[in-house]
C-alpha cells in the first residue's frame, strides 16, 4: 500500500514557493530531503509512469546566477548562503577548538555548492563491504549504477557512462603560475607515485596522482543533482512528481498496530530559509533526558599552507584580473569562475611516505586502497592564517580510512534544532600517524590546522542491527524493525568511503530507486 500523505498535517501558513502545492490524497513515495540523493531518487522513481512522488525539501530552489556559477556557489564561507552552520563540540585533537558543521538547505543539497569533484573510490572498498556480508554491494554490483548516472566527457572506457544525465569533465588545462597542479604531479613522481588521467578507472593504480573530473556542464555551469536529474523538462512533463521546497519534515507517522511499525506518512511545516539561531548544547528543559546518539564519520583534513603569487587570491587582489576572468566566464564559460580549485590530487599509502618508505611499493596491489589523500589547492584553507591579503597555496592532507568516529546526537524533540556533533577526529590510535608520516614532529601543527572536509557519513550505517557498530538499515536500505521506510544518502555507508562522497551518494540513490521500482512492479 502506498505511503499516505495527510493534508491535515500541513502547517496553516505553509509556503510552497517555486513549486506545486502537494495534491491531496496519496503519494506512492514520499522523499524527505531533496538533497544530492533526494533529487536522483525523485527523478528515477517517476520514470515509471505509474509512480507518484512527493519530494519535501526544507531549503528553497535558489536557481540564481550565483548558485549556477561554480566559484560563487562554492563560496560557502562568506555572506548569505543556503546552508546551516553551527559548531561542533570542542575537539581535544584541535586543542579544544570547535569546528564548523555545515549542511545545505537548498534543493540539490550539498551538490549545489560543493567542490564538484567526481570520484568513485577504489573497487576494493566496495568489495570489502561485500566481504563483510553486504549482499549486492560489491564493486561489480555497483558499477552499473555509477555508469547509469554518468556522462563522462573527458574519459572513456567500459566502466564509464556516456548516456547519464550527470556530466563530469576535466578542466581544459592546468591553471595558475607557478603551476600548482604540475608541481604536485612532479612531487608525486619523485615519491614513486605515478600519474593517471582517469582516477575512476577500476583497474588503474590504487596509489596515484590523478587528474580529478568535476561535475560541470559544457557551458561552465555547476551540474548539481538538481540540475542534472530534475531539469524543467522533467518537472513540467511529469505531473506525478510534486516538489515542495521551504518545507521541513518534522516527524514520520507510524501505524503501530501490526508486527512492526509501518511508516505511513510524514508531518511537515514551513521552514524559514534563515532559521532562528538556537542556543547550542542548551538542553530543552521540557525534554530533559532525551538523547539519540549515533556514531558518525568524517574525513579530517590537516592543512599545510604556502605563500605563492598566483592563486585564486588574484581575483581579490586585481580588479583587472577579476573583470577579465568574469568576462571569460560569461562569454566562454571558462577560467577561474569555473572553480578549478582541485585539478589533481594524490591518493597514497602513508607507509610509502615516511623517510624510511619504499616508494610506490603498494602501487599495484589491488587489494589495498589508499589511506591518505593530499589535495593541492590554490587558496588558503586553514581557519588560522590571518594574512588574507596575500596569495596562498594549501595541501589538505586527509586520512581516508579513519578509525576514529564521532557522534551525532539529537538532544531535543524540536525539529528545527541542529544536532550536537562531536567530530571525534584523532580519537583512535592510528589516524594521526597517517598524517604524521610526513614528519614525526607534526602533532602540535596538526592540532592547530585540523579542519573538516564536510564528508559527514555513516550515521545510519548499512549493517546488521546488532553489529559491533550497530546498523540502522539492511542491504536493501530498509530501516531495521520498521516497514516502508528506507534511507538512501551518505549516512548509509558501512564505513566512510575512502574518497569524495557525492558520486558514491548518487550511486546509492540510483540503486535505491532500482530496488524500489522492482518492489513496486512486483506488488502492483
Ligand atoms: C562544502 C562541501 C564541499 C564538498 N565537496 C565535495 C566534492 O567536491 N566532491 C564530493 O564528491 N563530495 C563533496 N562533498 C560531500 C558531498 O557533497 C556530500 O557528502 C553529499 O552531497 C551528501 O549528499 P546527501 O544526499 O547525503 O545529503 P545532502 O546533499 O546534504 O542533502 C540533504 C538534504 O536534506 C535536506 N533536509 C535535511 N533535513 C530535512 C528535513 N527535516 N526536512 C526536509 N529536508 C531536509 C537538506 O536541506 C538537504 O538539501 C562536499 C560537501 C560539502 C558540504
């Protein structure tokens, strides 16, 4: 039976700006959160002409020039931006500092402002999930879903898609002088790490310095999952998809009479784009004692910064350069406004990086996957450097397989309240050593320069319910102990994927849509 939406639950002054008002009656599927995964799911499910979908997103559409321009949309640290930010709990590993937590509040979620890097991760990681018992989650099982969404413009091979809606391409050339990218390629080569044009080739070296494709349209516009999977053509032609923005899902309704609770609908309210600031960590007295805590993972970054002349800072320091680049973007869709911040990246085994290492020794071993990524970035990426008036170049060093986990804790029934997040960086032995391989004296430096890379993951991990770290969803993404409720986003990864997350998130949404459509056609 389809999930029921009860119109009586709509707040009296609910606004459905930019979108259709939900039709009264039943929807076959309700998707809570129109983020990176949510847009893919809505699009794929409504390919079936018998399925109707209600997509509820707390943020707005924000289909503006700024949000389509890659560089401007990714400037989330400044000014007004469709995101919610709050502080983590103080981090021991960062000398008691708090770090900023950031999530999107916009249709398309983080794919509307992220750095657009498209990386799938090593096949060995997914094969490890299968080895741990996750049926249907080996790389061979998942490759078709990567292919399905993809339109690979700059790379080719049987493992790439060319007919999917989501394009990725390399930047035309390496930018900046002295060239950040070519210097990184040379430095990696000196360490015995080879260069590859295709970071997503499953048979490629697992340790490599790789050119990184980005999810960018041919005209230089950002290609979020909202742009790629829900273009106007689809949303106007498919009357069966109702997209309601500015709408916060506040509660899931359950029928509790049967063997196990059945998710039957959702409650929702209007969401203010600029939510009221709520006090942090101040427990709501009326809910004293309420707490739901889940482990969660993130990729911690440590930044090393160098002062150089030609970086993205050129746009701030030279009006002429800024105007030239802006015109280049407007006319040709090229140049610095396309956000060429990461053009290559180094994926390595930390064992190969210390003074006593044997360069490249693990390079051909397909059973292993990299445990550190070193991203050369043409701007300043720490929270601590004060000399903003100069150009900087940073290496962000990221342990890719962290053992340390943090927690995300709901401490109030208020659906507008942000959860309490402990990032838990460097709390388990073995993680800081991966970064420290560069120099054994670096602990204090790491503490000062630690940052999040916004890769929040695995808080609803796919695993058995009573696993050592308890699972929330099964191999079909169904929530344990509940009927008709699935989760499909970055939270379900059994372990944080040892790469950037958006391509794996889209793969999860593609697979979830496929599983739902199969169930639908078997029961209708
Ligand atoms: C700044 C930044 C840069 C990044 N750069 C990259 C990169 O270059 N490459 C890469 O691969 N990955 C990158 N990532 C990570 C990647 O973008 C995310 O992991 C991925 O997009 C998460 O997808 P998701 O669907 O799980 O969540 P999201 O995309 O965050 O979507 C969740 C959606 O749910 C909505 N929502 C939440 N609660 C409610 C509610 N109660 N009711 C209604 N709606 C709700 C939110 O508004 C949001 O739109 C970056 C992330 C950030 C934040």
